[in-house]
């Protein structure tokens, strides 16, 4: 079996926004699906980990795109493991479309946690590095995001049933959606997101009352935080750009 994996899909109507273009959370969801399938096919997927009473958790994700695919475009996602250490593994992605060619890359960092204690557990570094691929991923790695929760007021949000994932915690993509809902629709009408980066810090739970904070750190770049009782459960950075006109 190849070390890298390639997966294809078509952009359907439920994947696009009012501009008929694929959204960042949908791209994120496709990346996580591809990562799940790639891992399962190589013996370290959800079921394999569950037998060891551990689960994969996404620690960081950075997505950069130069274009946003439109309705009915054919998309291919390639994913590969860049490396693994005792507690973390790094996974990369390349996105290509039938009309735009290569239009995006992503980097992600994953950890495994004990399903009972919710504490990190060591990875099988040798087995994971069997699938390591020396392939370029030409975007900046996820880095430290400055806290903003003590500098600007937050908008309240309460975690609901539809926000929960298979583990009963706030779904990784719901974090992204709630954060990006902080921007006015007028921003989406005239600008594009060129980079979205998120650091997951702790698990959101049903009924938890959150506050979501957003502050412009530099022109077109916003730092964000999602907090519970004043403590961040995630931080994010969003970079906007003017769309390319053809």
C-alpha cells in the first residue's frame, strides 16, 4: 500500500456558501475525513486505536488556499505523514481541483489520548514513521497565537446537541464554524480567507457556556479565542485577502 493517500470528491451544494464556493470549515471537514480513511487503511484508524482504549485528537490545523473551489468542481486531496514523535504526529495535505490545479495545502498535528483519563498517551513512533513521506508542504507550520480574550469583549455561545462529535465533545469543525461566524457577511462578500489556523487546547462539553473573542492583529489578520470561564479552549488566526480577479 502506498504511504500517501489520494481521495477524490465533487463539491456538492451543501458544501458551498452564498457565493457558491467551498467554505473553510467544509475544507477542514474533508481533510479530517481523508485523514481518518488514510489512517484506517494503514492500521492506525479509529477502530484500531479504540482497541487500545485510546483515541486520536486534533491538536493543531493550518489551512492555506489560493482559491476556493466552486459548485460541482472535482477535488483531489493527497495526505501523508511528515513525521511522528513520542506524543505527536504531523500530517500534511495538498488540495487540487479539476479547474484550478493545486490550490491549497494544510498541516495538522495529532495526539493520542487515553479514553478514560483523557491524558496523552505515547504513540507507536516506529509504526507511524513506516508511512513517513519526504514530500514538501510549502506553508508555515502552526505556531503560537497571541491571546485576545482579555483585550476585547466576547460573544456568548452555548454548546448544543448538534455541536457534539462521536466522543460527545465539541466537534472540531464546530469550533471553526463558531469562530468564523464572528465575521460579518459583508466581509465574506468582498474578501477571501487565505489562511486559517486553529490550536485546540481543551474539549468543549455539552451545555458549556462559551465566549468568543476576535481582534484584528494587523491589517486583514485576526486573532481569536474561544473561552469557558475565562480560559481559552482554543485559539485561532484568520488571514483575509482580496480575491484574485480573472
